[in-house]
C-alpha cells in the first residue's frame, strides 16, 4: 500500500453553507442524510475532490453508502475506484465522548464494502482508514484498531467463511484542542511503539488531522491559528526524526475564525499553512461561490499543497508561540464567559443544514468552556457575525497589545496575513449594534476595546466598505434589536446575512 495516492482535497459534511448546493434541483440549503450519498458523488465527479468524509460523529449516516454508490454510479466507480483513485473516509464516533451506538455499524459497513467490491471484481478494498475525532491518547487509536480486528476476524469465521476480510484498519487521529495539537508528536511516537507491539510492524506513513474550528471556539482565534501552525511545523519535524512520512490534514472552514479557506483566499491559505497535505473543503467553500470559481480553486490547491515547503519554526520560537497562545486564550475565555448568556437567543434561532442528532447527553455531546455549554463551532461563529461582531476580535486586540516586543515580533512573523485578515473582518463590524449590547451587558465593552486596539494598530476602517457589507450591517442591527423576540424572524435574518458573506458560520 505504500504507493497509494494521497488525497489533496477532502470534501466534508460540515453544515456551514449559506446557499443551496449546485447539484440540488429543489434549491434547498438543508441537506438531508438521504441526499448525502448523491452529494458525495457530485463532489467526486463535478468538483474533482479526491476524498469525501463520511461522518458518523453526532449525526445520522447511511451505512449502505458504498452499496448505493456502486449500484447507482457503477460506470463512474469502475474507472475511479474508491480506495485507489477516490477515497471515502469514515469519521467514527468517539466512544470516550459519545455513546458508541453507531461504531459497530460503521465498522461493519467497512467490512461488507470490502466483500461487495470483491464481488464486483474491483481490485481495491474501498474503505481502509478512519478518523477518530477528539483523539487524546495513543491507546485510543490502538483500541479502535483492535476492535476492528476482532470484528473482522469474527465476521470471517462466523458469517462469510468464503470472503476473508482484511482485519486491519488505518487510523487518522483528529486533534482538536491546543494541547493535543501541540503534543501530537509525543502522542504519535507512543502510538508507533504500541502499534509495533500489537501488529508487529510500524505503519509506513501517518495521516494526522488538525481541527481549525473547535480550538478557536474553546480558546479563541489567536490561540487556534498559533496552535495549527505549531502542529504543522512539529509534525514535519517528527516525520524527519522518526523517518516516517506524515501527511497533515487541516480542517478549516471559510470563516477566518475557522481557518479561512475559501475560493477567494487560496493564496492566503497556502502562505499561512504550508505543509498541510490535505485541505478540507467544507459546504460553504463548495456551495457559496460560482461553480467555476470552486473548480478552479480546487485545481489550484491540488497544484500548490503537495509540494509546498513545510512551515519551520525554531524551538525557541515554538516555546514563545505556545506562551502567546496560552495568554491569549485567557483574554478570550474571560470575556466569552460573560457574553454567552446574551447569545442564547441567537444560538437557538440558528438555522440547520444537516440531520444532526439533537439528544445531546444521550447520543451526542456538547462543547463547553469553563463548564458553560456552547453550540457547535459553525453556529457559534455565525451567531457572532449575525450581531455584527466577528468572533476573531474577541480577546485578540487585548492579547496583541499585551505581548512584549520579543513575543510580538515572533507572532507577527508567523502570521503574515494578520493585517489583511483584520482589514477584511472590519467590514463586518456594526458599532451601533455593539453600543446596544453594551447597555445590556458591560462585558461587551471588552470586545469594543479589542476592536479599537486593532483599529489603531492596523489603521482599520471599521464598518461596511461595499453594498453587501452595508446590507449585512443593517441586518445585524435588526438582529440585536429583536434578539429576545421572534425566533422565526431571527432565523430568516441570519440566513440572509450568511448569503451576503458567503458562509453560514
């Protein structure tokens, strides 16, 4: 398997699109679980994505996806075999964080897809790797592999004696918070040892997934972008030290807060995150821009990402950047704790785009910061934009002003697009809306301080600079004025603003 093709573009089911998908005749932005199989095919064939994430984490997933794809689009997949030319990668539920009801179902689907492909005469096992979200430790990855091994052997002995399944699955850890991203090399080093002990060999390569959203949600934008950069640099160092190939995957949305990968910012992405080998193009990237722009952006990423020279950050700078991230997270969390109660009506009115499990605590899980329940990252991001306060600003201004000269110069050097990013973000601020919020809760004054600090440092023009931003600002004021009132009206306003900025959250 060493000669496998490594995907550069991974389509995902992240529900951050403002508009309906290009392939949908009914032009509804909501994508039901029943239409996700068709969506995967359209992404492979129309957009030329290499890989598609099939998500079992906290949502409904179709276990028959491979059977359906092969049955309905046999001619396409005969020439573009899944597992060889195109990849469908399951994101497992994390059984340490949510009930594992669907884990066995997902694993069984992987095994039966191998049988089905074999019967069709395909030469490659379609599904051979899976993502473990919220990975914290090396032993969790091994446990997933051991469970799969047991299930494969049981199936081969008890159910399909003539069809022997491959009892091995490759695991892709998804590191979501600052600490696991920073310490990814240590976790992976332990994993290599455990793997060799259990399986008798070392993997020839590792794919490692770095989240861009949840770290921003829990620790703020400055911490998140710093953590991502440190992780990419350290993973490539680890690859050299251990003499193993490492292919980082970056989970980024279109909002700058969530990584900032949109068809309009390909150059920025390549400049900020060189060394990423697989980029996730989420729903907003694919559906909120003209189809030809999306196709050419994907083409450009495919040319740039595989050969970009990875980020290099010296050991001294790494230490300083880790301190920067830690300090900035405090500014963010202290302020956010006080703002969250004010945001509840917006969170509740936030529109849905996918079939998510709603039973948080029974089937799903929720994010929390300092014990305060938070919505998922997309809803969180979009809700702050909907009141005219891009969440990138929260804590960032004060944290930046607080850096000593040494820390500041290293941070600035490692975030070359900072000024340009905040110039763009300033167009979505509505200071009138902020004044209203301040009268209801003085903590919004801290966000105002962040904005004014950055205005001074970067000489920002605060407020709308074009017609779309002007309309966005007008609606933000309405949202703040009717916040406690009509949820249906709020949802409609949030939807309209999302279309104006080309992402839901």
